[in-house]
C-alpha cells in the first residue's frame, strides 16, 4: 500500500472539485471518450485524496462509495492510464516500481522520499529550478526533476539516527 505526503494538503474546495469534474468531462468528450461512472468515480477518489495515492487506495475509495459496483484494479489502472495520457493525472514511480498518482492541477514537481520511514514530500518547484540551473551550469546537463523522486533521509529520521549514535 502507498503512503501519502508527509505534509498533508488541505482538502479541495467545493468550487475546485466542481471545476475539476467539469474539466474531466470536457477533456474526455473532446478526445472522444465516454464519461463513464467508473471514470468519474476514479477521478472523484483522486479529488478526495488530494494527495499522492496508489491504485489500492483508489479502488478502496470507489468500493466504499459504490459498494454494489464490480470495479477491479484493472479498471482503475486503465482509467489512470487514460487520465495520464490526457494530462489530468501524474504518475510517480518509487525505486521498487510501485506507482502513486496525483492530480495534475498541482503542477509538475519532483518528490523527496525518506529511505528510513518512506515519508514523501513535494520538492519545492523553485528549489528544483535552482538545482536544475546549477547542474546545467556545472555539467551542461539539463535535468528534469518533475515527476521524479530524490531519495534520502528526512529530518525526523536523521534526528532519530543522530540520537541513537550519541
């Protein structure tokens, strides 16, 4: 199962949720896709989470909201793949291959993941831009951190580790 962000985002306002649902309908129709109940439910689960979440949590949310539906992981994966292709959702892969998904409305950004506790943090886009610029200046290499993760040890785990060493 997945772990959400270490710093929780505020729930989306009713106005943002309505606008996002309208955007889902508009984008699906514009690209020739049907606006199915399962697609709406998958997107609603992402709107409810408003965080990095995995297929298992999305499926659980759909099953809680619609206990009589027969929805499986395959359906959720297909919907997420479609949402990604349409620019509605972004995927982030962990080193072990697990995927987490979040709404694209949060804009492109990188992630920081603690190897000790698994905590996930959004990488500040301004800081990422600075790092990318410095790397380009130093090595000539243009790095794209959006959608990728940097692994290390979070401040809490570092403090615990230092306390254990002292």
